[in-house]
């Protein structure tokens, strides 16, 4: 399968002009064996540096793209942080013309960051269908102990070898599935934003992400059977999610309440006692189920009583997030996206919001797929105590100033 940006760039029916930096993607069994041709035919040449970790170097044995320098990072304790960048960046010689990332999320984020620092393009060779960040234009890094999103660069081209991806550890594949299933929440919330406030929504970007998510949901059986076609659907979905974010210019189509739950856990706020060693997509998968359950509970039962959206108090943030995290959370909530939502509006549009919730696959439908794949489905599965559920639902919306039904719970009694 080929994805060509020419299909997507340009003036859209939504009235805006969309562009993506990623020019071309190929998803194919054996694609890495032709990587050099793909690179050359897309105008990249000169001094190449490829970045691997030891696992992905071994996994792609015999299919290494040509590079003048190969950097193979030790996988133990390798994270997208200043340590990981510090291992890679000094090994890249002056005069490097382009980078090649051969690996999963961490190798990509490190490479993406280096490419941005050096002002050179990079080629993405994902070795596992583990996250939707391959085509992202931002790098999710931990810097000085803080999770930060850095401006970085999206890959110029993507060469996804489905044989390599299908042989990756199953846990990585499951994690990619979890990251992708979260789009059901994000997309529903985007439509809720439009229904409530007239928020801009691009139907083309919305629908292409939705189609990709539906395909991923239906790929679970094939993934269990090891079918390349199912891995292709999953990988395509993860790439499309990143490309959709490039086209849109922000992450509304790819990240909502489920990601906020995952981010809150990743931030490890001391007062809430949250932390987890789970992979990103495992946390997003659990966050998705928590959001689905809560959204159906809110909309299926007795109609809530609405109040005007109450401002988030500084004291509440400090109590939940502690001294280390509060400054950034206070800044994030300074101009609250829900500040203008009054009881009357919620009352009037509640029916429309309930209809949108009913388009999200139910918990039972999702759980069946999770169990088939063996994907984490409960907080205990990701090492978080079940009695943290209320805290997660209450405080996770505060990590990001984005209009979600989870944030609007504050206006419901
Ligand atoms: Zn559009
Ligand atoms: Zn994600």
C-alpha cells in the first residue's frame, strides 16, 4: 500500500488548505529491502546516518538501509529524554544530510529531535506497530523529568516493512492497537465540540481517521492469526492518525479524554500517587475503556442536572498536582476552553451529545477485542490501583485545555 501526500494536500471542502510534510509512505512486506531506492527516488541523498537500538538492529538483520554511519543505541533504559538524545546526537558527524530512524517510538522520537536540531530531513522505518507517533511532527520527550512536547520534524518518507512489523513483540502491537482505539473518544469529542460551541471540524480529516480506526478495530482477529493484512491495517491506521494531525495542524483528531488519562498517569503527580510502567498504548487502551464507561453512564442514566461550568480553582490544581507539576497545569488552565459553557447550553444540546456518545463502540464490543489480543483492560493491569478511578476522571481533563465531555462533568450534578 502506498500513501501519497498529493492525495491529501490542497484546498479542502472544509474551506481550509491542508498540507503534510510527509510526502510518501509505503507499507509492504519486504519494503526495507528496497529502502535505498525509495529514499533515492524521493530526492534524498548524500551523507546518511541511521539510528537503531540493538533490538531493532537485530530485527532488521539483512535489511539495513544504506547509511554512512550506523548508530546502535543500547535498549536498556533507553527513553526519549536528554539521556537518549545525548547518546545519539554526538555520534552524528558534521555534514550529515539526512537521518534514518529504524525502530519503534523511542528511536523515532530521538531521531526526530536530532533531525530538528540539525535541520535535516529524516526517513521513518517503523519496526513495530506500537504508537501513532511515527508521522508526528512533534517529539514527546521527557526533559528534566517533565513530559514535554517539542517542536520537531515529521518524516519525509516512511518505509514500513510489514514482515518486520508482524514479527515485533506482541506487546508492542497490542500497545499500537490501544493507542488507535482511543481515536473513537477523540473523534466523538471533536464532534461534541462542534455541537456545543460550533468548533471547527474538518469532515475529511475526521472521516479518514474514523475509517482507519474502524479498520484497526476489525483487525484484532487477523493480528492474533499473524496475518500481514491485519498488520497492514493497524500500521496504516497508526500512520494515518499522524498524517491527519499533520493535515490539521493540531491533535484534536487523535487525542482526547483517553490520552489525558494516560498523560496524567505518566506525569506521576505526587499527591495522587499515580505511576505505571505500562507502555503508552496500554495506558491509552485502559483510558479509553474508562472514558467509554463514564460517557455511557452519564448519557444512559437519569439526565444530569446542569450548572454553569465552574472555574477550576488554583487550590484544586495545587492539591491534586503538587508543587512540581502545578505551575504548568495552572498555565494550561489559565484560559479554560469550557469557561463559556452555561447550564442552558448543556441542557439544550444534551440530546445531541448523547447521540454522539452512542456512536462510540460500547465497552462490551471493545472488551471482546482487548481480550482477544490480551491488551490491558483494567487499571490494575497497568499497575494503578482501582480506587484511583475517580481521581483519574476528575483531574485528567486538567492536563490539557481541551473541550471534552470529561471536562464538562464539572458542570453536572
Ligand atoms: Zn479540511
Ligand atoms: Zn497516543
